[in-house]
């Protein structure tokens, strides 16, 4: 009876400090080495999100690089119906703030071990995963589920990194159509704003009542430039040029100084040309 008790004890789940349960992975049925996953029920008080329900989410550590989200979903589907799978470089919130990334040009993903969040549709699936015997490994690569590693995986990732020209051209055309439409709407708004601001010769602006409930529009750049030019012209009309004797004298001095400056520049230019024409045998 003693050997049977020992065999029964070894088939139980292995729990390590920290509340984690050990789960074995085997890449293929012919592999000798095994990989260990460490999982526990996801319980974080600070995280209040329906994306990771606390009673149906399993937190997994030490996920190997050859396990994708699709492979992980199939592995854990034997414990119950899987709702979603998320693999990350480090534990954290499911909604982290960051710059918006393009759908086509994305940075290279980090290669290495990851952490995973497996959300089941039923809470009983977590207990089934945690009670799985640690000496019965889950096989990753089977005849039905082929998992590529090494050079084959790198070639596949390299080939999938290129965008299809037809798809890329379609996205560019769609973006440009939206951009042209926005520019046209903006030009129409500026024309409507300029039409409502009727300027007279003295620079006054006639304010008219717009549609009921419409917000006040700011002055357009074109209207501001027109007003500024009118003010400059009005100021020049009022200014008297060479009315006083000292104004006439200063104007003559500035004209003579400008002529001297041009004369010196011409002298330097001629001297430079002469120096360049000299014959220098050595």
C-alpha cells in the first residue's frame, strides 16, 4: 500500500512559495527536457477592469518564447473554455498609456520569456488548471498544432513583417481622401468667416449675427493680415517725408553712406578677380 500512496502523492499539483502552482510543459512528445510554468489566480485590488475579471483570470509566469497567444489558448482550453489570452513582457495594467502605433509599421517585439493572463469563461477552470498534476506535462507541438522554432520561426517572422503593397496603397488612399475632405471643410469655414466680416475702407469690421446657437468664430489669418496692411497704409499716409530740414539732411547722409558701401564692395570684388587671374607657376 505504501508505493500506491507515494504514486498518488506525486501525481498531485506542486505548490511553491508565493501561492504559485507548478505546471510542466514539453515541446514535443520526443523531447526529454521539460519547461516549468508558474501560475496563480490573478488578484489585484488596484486593477478595476472588466478585461481581467478577478475570479476568472489566471496569471502565468515564465512563458517561453515559442508559445504564442494562439498556442497558449489551445493549451489551456483543456481546462475550460478560454475567453482571451494576453502575453506581456512584464506584469502591469491592461491599458497602459503610450504613443499610438501604426498598424503597418510596428517596432520589433522583444524576444524572451513573458508573463501571461488567461481569462476563462467559468471560474471553475482556474481550479482545474491549478490541480493539474505537475508530472503530466502539456505538449506544445503536435501533429495537429505545428510550432516553428529557430531558423524556421525567424524566416516566418521576417516574411510576415512586410506589408502587402495593395493593402498599403488602399490605406494611403483612404487617409488622403479623409485629409483632403478635412482641408476642404476648413477652407469653407474660413470663407464663411471671411464673408461674415465685412470690412470698410477705414478698417472697421461689421459684426453680423450668425445662426442661432452657433459659437463665436475666431478671426481668420487672412482677415488679420488685411487689417494689418490697412493700418500700415494709413500710417504711411499720415507720415510726412522730408518735411523738416534735418529729415532731408539725414536722408542725404544715408544715401551717401549706401553709395560708399557699394563702392567698397565693388573694389573688393575687382581685386579678388584680378588676384585669381595671376599666373602662379609654383
